[in-house]
C-alpha cells in the first residue's frame, strides 16, 4: 500500500481568521421540547449576529410545577454553549418559566455558567417584554397566551408585581409545547383580534413556542395598537444589550421600527 501524503493549503501570510458572530454572539438556552424559538430568532437577527444553542431539560405538560423544575438545569445548559469561547449575551427562552422561577433567579443561574465574566448581559422573554412596554409607555395591556388557566395566573401576577396591569388574558388553553408551536398563523391573528381590549395600550403575545412574530404587522394593522411577542421582544432587547449591534431586520412591527 502506498503511503498517503497530506498536502496543506496555504493561507496568505498574516491573513486574519474570520470570527463567526463578529457582530454579536448570543448563547440561547432553549427548552428541550422547543421547536420554534431558534428559527424565529435567526429570522429576525441581522447578519453577523449569531445564536449558539443548548437545551435545558423540561417536561410537558406546561404547569407551574414543571416550569420550576427546570431551574436546576439552567446553569448546566448555559455552560455547555461554546465552552472556553466568548459570548456577548445569554438568553433563557421561556416566558412562563421566567415568570414562575423569577427573573432575578434566572439571571443568577445563567451567570453562574460564566462566573469569570461577572455581570454578563442576560435577557428572557419577560425581561425583554418589560423593556418593550417601557419603550411604548404601556401600563395597561391585553395578554394572548397558549397556556392553561393556572399558568396564565402566574404570568398575570408577574406583570402586576412589576407595575403593569393585565386587563385581560385570552388564550388557547394548551398544555404541551409541541401543540403550542402547531398553532397556525391564521389562528393567532384571529385570537389577537379578539384578545386586545380597546382600553389596552398594547397586546403582548406570550410564549416562545407560538409562531407569532411573523404575524405582528398584520395584527398591528388590524387592532391599531403595538404588538409585542416573546421572541420579537427578545431580539429587540438582545440587540440593545449588545450595544454595537446593527438594527434588526425590518418587517416585525412597530417595536423594530422604533
């Protein structure tokens, strides 16, 4: 057998290597059962900002007990994203999970994965939503969710505690992530029309599993008010936290055009 010879390609001297995610590296802690948030976020992010994902163990149905049970695995999942390499931001992509576990505790668990970086910027769907509500000066909101009644109560209580009044909650009453992601755009648009009260400042569509971001502009035209969704708000907030990042892609509502 002839000896194999390896030939190495030659790069020009001093040619720099390209950094993947040169305009921003986002570490995404997604749910193990999540089939939507990565696709949604990548669709909205500008070129040069990249998402790197690991998954946290979770169980269906979506109940307060099962949401709290995710907490011990958040640090492990975050630590597995580009270990030994750099990240600019960490995201925990569960709206109801953050409301139940607590925003401050989620941030602590995320940052524990990178203690050498101190106060690494972090966000969650509810953190981003609160920033978006402040941007619009919204204090009275309508909520559209896919959740069951007990989880809806947890989410409404979270907003109340942060000085936001949910005037009403309208939902699909679904208990599983896979079913939530299967809700059609047409169903989301119809539900949004029914959900938003006249006296609400805006409509918040909760849950990273719902494919609502692409329907935002259609819904805003229908109801005549701003619409904020979990994934749309996370991208908007993440780009603010990155500071030097470019603007998000167009076509995702008043929040992105602001």
